[in-house]
């Protein structure tokens, strides 16, 4: 199965293989925590997709190291 991300450079949705996806968290200036998925394109650009906390906790992708 693949995860769908939006590629801003090419303005279209792209699918990334599961083995290349990692779970990440972001902390805002206000102290809020945002949950997301990250992957890299073939040319090395980062793709990010924000998801809900419930979905993030259910996923089995590895957690990215900061």
C-alpha cells in the first residue's frame, strides 16, 4: 500500500511507498503538537502530510528521529 502526499512543486498528488514513510511530530510556538507523516521524493525533496492524533497513533510507520 502507498501513502498519498501532495507535491507542491508539481502541484499534484503523488504516492509514496510505505517503506519510505515516517511518523513525525511538530511543536508550534504556542506549544501545540501537530502530527504528520514525512517522506522524500526521488530527487530528495521532503513531503509532509498532517494527520489527526488518533490516525497517527494507529499507524505502524517508524517514528523519525529529530
